[in-house]
C-alpha cells in the first residue's frame, strides 16, 4: 500500500496551503480563513487510543487498515508534545501513508501566561508537521477562569495565528466554559480574527440542548472544523455508535456544505466502545460520510 509515496511527495502533500475564503456573514466580523480544500474526512486518534497515553500505537495499527488517510492527533500527554514525539508522529505518518491534518491540545484555562505558552508551542509544532489547524475546548463550566480566561488567551493567540497562518478551532463541549451560542457570541465579539473559528462538535451541542442548526445559522462563516459523533438523547451527553443516537449528522454536514463549508469532517466516536471491531466500525462511518467529500 502506498508504495509510490516518497518523502518529497509526502512533504509536498502535507505542506501548508494558504488562501482566504470569501463568504457572506450577517455580522461585521471577519469570516474564517479557508484553504482551497473542499471537504475531506479525517479521524481523531482518540477513536482508537482513548484518553490514555498510548503514544498513538493503536491508532497507527488500525487507521492504515481503513480507507481513512487524514488524521487529527490528540496530543494531551507530555511525550506526544516533545520534539521527539512530534518527530515520531511525522515519521510514522510517512511510513503508514497517513497525513497529519490537525493537533488537539489540552483545554483552555488556568494561568493565562502558561496557557498561552502551551498553545503557542502547539501551533509551532503544528506548522512543523505541515498542518494548519489546532483545536482546543474549555474547562468544566465555571472553572479554570471561566470564559474570561478563554477570551484572554485567544486575544494573545490571534495575532500569532494570523502571522503563522494557523487556524484555531475553538470546540464546544457540554457542561463546559465553551458550550452554547451565547459563549461563542462573547468569544467572537472580543476576538475578531480570520484565524480563530469554531469547531462544531455536533454531539456535544446535542448533549448540551443546543440546536446544531441554530449554531449553523448564527456562525456558519466562523465554523472551520467539524467533529462527527452521535449521542443518546438531546440534553444528555453520552456518546453512542454513530446511527444509534439522535444526532442528525448527515443533515448537519449537508447544512454546512450548503453554507459553503470547506475543511475537514473529523470522525470522533470516542473513546473506543466495548464490543466494536474498530477497523470495521471506522470504515462503516467513513463509507457513510464519504459522499460529502469534495476535493479541490
């Protein structure tokens, strides 16, 4: 598999792609920067590794057995963030014919100076990998400085993101400092940058009793990343195998595409669920959503 892939091709395929998308917004805020990417599926390593410090060994074993080639790495543990850890991600992607497309670091919160330093480091490591996206959510609601600290850190990160051409995807979670439409209104009112946008986590919005379709109407020109998952009930965050819950994933993705979404759709069915054969399960989800892929 991928016998024709050489190092020069890999570096070329993972190089940074610049460009600003033109979209219409109902506010005076800047729309998020877009690549000439189209829409592509990817998978988050948490689907295979869970939350433990596995150094991506399950991910690198399982993903090459699926049709998926774009990978988001959940780099929450120290050794994954070290220079040697980033080099290992790069080398193993090359050996397995995979493309790193984004890094997700630990959440916003706590000491703002330390948090800013952590996220600047991750942005630089992202650029070294040839990615253009970083993703962060918040701390538990009301903790670690609340939404104010998220905004304080984003204000420092935004100019650096624009200079580095790195897109920051701010992800919602249920029971989190970043949870609902009002939270994002506050963020974007204070941080108006083409390189700071929203990661729409459809399962967490459903789990927090927030309509994904209302979110799309409000923020379609700020959404720069999509997390695909399903939950057991509206107002209850409990992840279930895709198709067994209430999240209308295909309708949500189509609504975003109708608003000219360009970017990645991340399979994030996590952590691994007992009784599922993961190669089969991840391939099933990929096949269900591959109809939305449109490469430019």
